[in-house]
């Protein structure tokens, strides 16, 4: 069996898929965004694709498939999702529809689709990023929303550019900050000719949860619901800790899964990995914030261990190759991952306390992903974390305590000498 992996470039998650494929005897074909003029620079025999040129990229994938037939598709990261859908359509292999992939990567489309499906949805408005906001001209666009509201760039992920505001003055400042982020060369290049909008929606006060699962011919199979125990009330929304199994009552978990199922169908998602985010308001109303047509990002997948010690990547590869995975179950012990937050903008000069953090009972691994000398930025501009802490325990609370205890043993030396930064 042969599975196509569409991704940005090399990284932790691709290595995890490669290890899983070796264990399963599945051959991987990588399609990564790279210069087509370079002759296999990473020696991975990947297909050179460019996300801003989907037609040529799909042609390149189809051309490879003539000699190396492809049985399934997976996208790693948000940008590859649409190209993976186009490739699956051209290859006639099951995956998410192109329309569903587009909706899952555009907050305008997803919010409209979820609201149209009759699911709970906060009032929202869509504003072009070239709008010049002033307190005097906000009324016609936001008068029906009321404060507080949350501003979200429609095409970014990972909470980048997501800002809560409480009045007109904060709205103007946040809008300009998001516009400056969208104007950065690397983001403009990634977005190519796509038009940028900012979604403004009424803030939903409540606890936040993540859902990991897979769709098989339109049927949702939930692997895990993650609690996010740290408050996410703004002004920025940096996710730090995921804990599973969820401590929500079983009846509420069933309702969460039902809402995610309905939202997935509303977007047009059909077959493949799924990662969703939702909030539960104080009155019990469940709001699906977004549904992504890809697995959980980075190293976070390691928090999930399935019975038989199978990884999430192994399960997803089996699914992509056409195997039945109805019987797979996540191990029942408590597990947690902390995405180590970036404390402030600056250059990373050193890290201390790793051994002490690893020695905390329950901690299974500490991975520092940032490099010494790397420029760090916190949210809302950030696009990465310092690293990851993993823990297991008899209960979810035990695992949560372990990652927190490990984190306080870590010390990061981040330079404040901003004059030396680019």
C-alpha cells in the first residue's frame, strides 16, 4: 500500500508518519512545498509542489502516481489540506471534498456553514483587511455584535492573530495589529493571491475543548476529547495544556461529538483525519469554533497512545490505506501534553532544568523544539512553541499536575536586547 503525505516540508510530524509507515509496511510518497529546480535536497524523493500553484502541483502528483499508484491521502498542517483534497479527487481515492477542505481552512466559510446548519454560532461579521477602522465607522459593521468580540484573520491557524477586544479603541488597535501580521512577507507569500479578511464574532465565555477523530465515508469516530484546563479568555488565546480522557460527563461528551459531527457535515468533510475545537458556555450551549481536516499538529499526537501501543500516525495510515479501524481505542490512562509557551519576544539564549523536568514523576518526555539563537515571538504573532512536555498518570488530573510541575522546573533565557533582532 502507498499513501501520499501532503505537507509543508520536513519536521517532527513527518518523521512520526515515516516511523509508523515503516512499522506497518506502508510506503509513503511525500509531496512538499519546495523548489522544483532542486534535485531532491533532503533525499526523501518527495514530489515538489507549490501551494500557490495547485493545478501544476496536482499534475505533478498525478504524474508520479502513474508509476507509483497511490491508495490514500493525508494532509499534515492546514495549508496542505486543500491541495490534498484536489489530489485525492484527481487520483480517485477517498478523502475530504475540495469544498469541505476549503471551508475548513477559511474561518469565513466555516463560520457561515456552521451557522447555516442550525448549530449554535455567535453573531459575526466579516471585514476586508484593507478596511481602515476608526471608532466613528465601526458601528455599521459591529453594532449587532456587542462587546466583547474576538477578531480572527480568516486564513491563519494556531490562534495566530486571534485577539479579544472590549471596546472601540481596542478594536482599532487589534485590527491594525492583525493587518501588520498579514503584511509580513512570509505570510503574504504563503497566502499568495488569496484575499485576506478578518472575522469578528461575539466572544463566547466558557471552557474550551479539542476533539481528535476521523471520518469514514461521512461517519465520525472520536478518538479523544481533550480538556484545556488553562483559562482561554484573552486577549490572546495561547493553548498550553491538553488533557485526556476528558473529565466532562459522558452525556456532555456525547453532545460535543454530535455537534462536531454535524459541523463536519455542514462543512462538507467526508473521509479522513479531523481535529476540532469547541467551547461550552456557562448555560451548557456548545459552540463549534472550527473543524480542521487534518490531525493534531506538531508533536502533540504523542499524547495519544492506542491499545497495543499504536500511535495516532499508525491508525491514520491504516485508515488512509483502507483498513477498518472501528475497533481501535485510546488507552484509558490519564495523559497530558503541555505546549510550552513563549514568555516574551527575544532571542533564545539558553535552557536550564531539562533533567529536573524529566525527573518529575509521571513525565514521559520533554522536547525543546526551539533552537538556541532563534527569534521567539509570543502570540498573537507567534507561529510555534518552545517545546512540549508529555506525562501520563493514573488519572487525567495526575497527568496534568505532572506537566505543570515539570514546566516550573524549566528556565528559558530569552534576550530582551531587541535592537539586535531582525
